[in-house]
């Protein structure tokens, strides 16, 4: 049967990509349907109960700047917040929060249920409805057909999911959830380029069996950071501490003795796992010279005793898991509530996607999240938002949008995926961005909110708050330029106190703030200015803008030099076989990748600067 109503956009999957995609499409005014296995697991954290961290926190702030909900939800659900790299430069500072899993799910579901234009239906999708090479709907397990102009698949680790614990394996999307077998089969039949990846999770421990006095406590930051640009500390639930312990030689011996029953080392697992988030058995083998690894014991929530031991993800047999956990200081009597496991799943080569995340093979079909070979909630949510936005723009007959590499980590993520593909689960790091100084957490709203508002994905209230902040920053900078300090105007002791030395000529406050150790608050105190602004976010922006102005300007010039590459679009129907001088290998690569711009082409591995020059000549000739 066919469902009684048609939709503009259908999103399949209610994980991190799916929920942001559905909310984005609905915010864009599209009649949107979210179909997922189970409404109870909307926004479920499959693995670690935390959001953010280096590179990932940057993505969360960008999602927030574009009106997405991840930052707001973690502000509602975070039970410990920290600013990582706080003593380092602003480019690499990153917010991270420990989440109460239940509160996080509730925060996401509340937003989904209250979003106008959004329908939620619990049903598994088994098939796509195609008309030629265009998707027009989906068919669920119950045989119901739902029609839409665009479909976004965000199926996470569920496609042909196979979980492993030692020599045992079972089909699953993740522990406790069914896999997506029929849909995986249909996608393979459609000749989409498929591969296998794997990821893993640690066993969980009952906190009542942990000997906390033996552990090192790790409190959150004070003052407590806030994720969303519109958030505040009062939103946070009660804050609690995490704990640290370490593996030891005995732990490592237990693991080595169990390797002959490890699916990772006996060849049972074929998929490639995340190099930067390896299992404990992988770490023991790869870093055999180390006799200890840190483990963070992270509470799973305020109303549960379960604890997540971050650092011992494993698919070793259950008995080995029990022994290895109990060999660790403080965990001698640990009771394991859930065993760790690894999961293998299908992903699709993201090099077949456009920068809008629409597949090039099937029109109107978008992919977002783990299905594209990424790992992590934040990477998934960021792609989900972009896919939801672009599916809506397509339905509206408007041009697709994707930020450039110098505009957002989201731009870096998509560009890396579609030009380089993945050889292992892809996660974000600040080192992936060449324009780091511009792409900071603190200025994500300055980079993206105006664009988002123009596209129609940012609410009026967010826009108004943003405009007020932007004006306050400009006013404040102007004020600093207009106030001058002259020699002899102020007591020497005060000057030395704030500036570190006296002054020999007159300076504006703007110039003085450029000095490394001079702070905005110090300058205001020096001049006895009491009506100074109180909004810390504005002060932070002013300080960073003034102090790093020179570096940021240089980076902007570099971006401008390359912008011609990024702006030069390559026609969709170009036949690279007809470009004179290109080697057949380069022609083949370009025909296969169909890059959208010269910039994309230049980043495809094996495309040389000489090949780019030939392409530019070809374009100039009007081919
Ligand atoms: P998911 O969060 O997996 O959501 C997929 C959604 O799609 C689910 O709601 C599911 O029910 C639904 N769905 C699937 N198929 C269908 C269908 N046919 N019809 C209807 N609904 C469907 N990330 C890390 O960053 N670090 C880690 O160490 C890590 N370890 C992990 C370990 C395990 C065991 C697992 C399972 C995941 C791990 N992850 C880890 C990955 C993290 O969970 C994902 O990156 C993230 O959840 C991906 O988000 P997503 O929205 O793409 O998919």
C-alpha cells in the first residue's frame, strides 16, 4: 500500500545524522518524514557518552551556528564540561562534554517532536522506489510505500551489520538493535560502490563495583563551559566528576594470551577499524613497547550506575574481557554489565557523492553519516544537517550549498570525503584543516550564521541574537580604537601592572591589546572604565580578533590566492578524454571523480599541478 500523503523529504534513520537532517529539512519548510527502526532510540549514543573534543567540538559549534540541535541538546544533557587545550592558541581550543545518555536522547526527541513540518514514523526501510535513475520514495518492512522528492539515507552501522565478541558473531545494527539486511542487499544490487568498515566499543561496568578511592579524580572545568551560542550554564544538569586509571603489564599479558581468540587477529573481521580510536588489543600489539595505557572512567548518566571505560574498546572473548578489566587498579571487583564488541558494516565510497551529499548515481538520493565512511556523532550530525539542507534546496529548485575548506570544518570534512574517499573510518581533527586560525570554535557563528539565515535554515531568534553580538563586537573594537593612553597620563605602577612596562609614546587601547599579555579586563581596569561590556563572548571575540589580526590577515591572503581554483567550476558534462595533454590515468581519475571545481580536482590524489594547468587552458579555450 501507499501512504496517504506524499512528502518533500524522507530521512531514513534516527541517529545523529538522521535527526539533524530531518530537523534541517523541516526548518527549511519542507514536509519531512523521519522513518526509523525505533522511536525510543532517536539520538541514541551507540558508543561513548560524550560530545565534542578536538576537531569534533568545532563541528558541533558549526552545526549550532547553522541552527542545528546537537549543541543545544548537550547543553541540556551534559554532566561534565571541559575546555580542551585551554592553554593553547584559540584555533585548537575545543569543548567536550560528558553526556547523560537518557537526557541526551530526551533532548533530541523533544526537539524532533516539537518541530513543525516533521512527521516521525517507526518502521524499518527495506527498499527504495526508483523511477529510472531517480529516487521517488521508500518501501518499509511492512510493505508501505512512502513517496518524496528526495530521500536521505543515514543508516549508521546498521547496513549488513555484524557484531563480534571473540569467536561469536551475530547480525545487529548495534547491540540490542536489528541490522538492516534487506536495504543493504538492495543498495548492493544498485551497484553503488560498497566497502566494509568496523568499529568497536568497550564493556560497561557497574559503578558500585568500582573502588573509587584508588582512582584519580578528574573534575570538570570551573567556570563550566557552554556549547551552544544561545546556551547558558543554567541549562546544564548536575555536574559530576570522571575518574582515571591505567592498564598494566598484567592487563597486557591477559590480552596477549587472548589474541588467538580475537576476531581482529584471527581474520574473522574483514572491515578496517579507526586508526585513531583503536581497540585495546590493537594498542597492545601496535605499541608493544608501552606497558600502560590511560583509561577514563566516564559515568553514563545521573540516574544509572553504569560507567563507560574509555580506552578499552574490545572484541576479545567475554572471559578475556572480564579478566582484563579486573586486572586494572580500582576495577579488581568490577561487574561487567554489557560486554564490549566490534561491529562490521557496509559503507559507500563517498567519492561518488556531490558536495551536496547527493549521490551522483541516483538523483534525489542523499547519504549522510557513518554510511559515508565516517565515524563519530559529530561528523554524522554535521553531514546530516548539510544533507537535510541540500535535499530541501533541491526540492525548492535552488542551488546546492557546501562551505569551502576555508569557511568551515564541515567544508573540510565533505571535501576530504568526496575527493579522497576513506581507507578507514574518518574522524575530524584540527590538523585536517589548512586554515585552522580562521576555523575556530569561538567564531563558528561569525563564519556561518549569516549564510545559514540567508539559506533559510537559521531561525529569526538565533539571527537576532547573532546580529546583536556582531554589532557589540564592532562597537567594542571601535571604542578601543578611539581611546588613547598617553605617557604620564596614568601612574607608572598601574601601567607596569597591566602592560608589563611603561609607555614612551601614545597608544590606542586597540594597539595595546595586541600585546600578548595584555587583557581587555586589564585595560578597562587601568582606565577605570566601569561601563565595560559584560558579555564574555563579545570580549573573547574582540581579544582574539585584535591579537591575531596579523596572522588571520595573512591566512585570508593565502585563501584569496587559491580562491580562483575554488571558484572555477568544471562543467558536469566535460569529457576528460578530450583534454589535450592529460595522461590516460589522469583522464580516467577525473572521469571517475567528476570534480565540481578546479580546487576539488587539484586535491584528488594523483592529479598533478601540470594536469591542473592543462585543465585551466582547456577551460580558457572554451573546450
Ligand atoms: P547511527 O547513530 O548508527 O544511527 C543510525 C540510525 O538509522 C538508527 O536510528 C537506526 O535504527 C536507523 N536505521 C538503520 N537502518 C534503518 C532502516 N533500514 N530503516 C529505518 N531505520 C534505520 N564513534 C566514535 O566516534 N568513536 C567510537 O569509538 C565509536 N565506536 C562505536 C562502536 C560501536 C559498537 C558502534 C555501534 C558505534 C561506534 N561509533 C563510534 C560510531 C557512532 O556511533 C556513529 O559514528 C554515529 O552514531 C553515526 O551516526 P549515524 O547517524 O550515521 O548512525
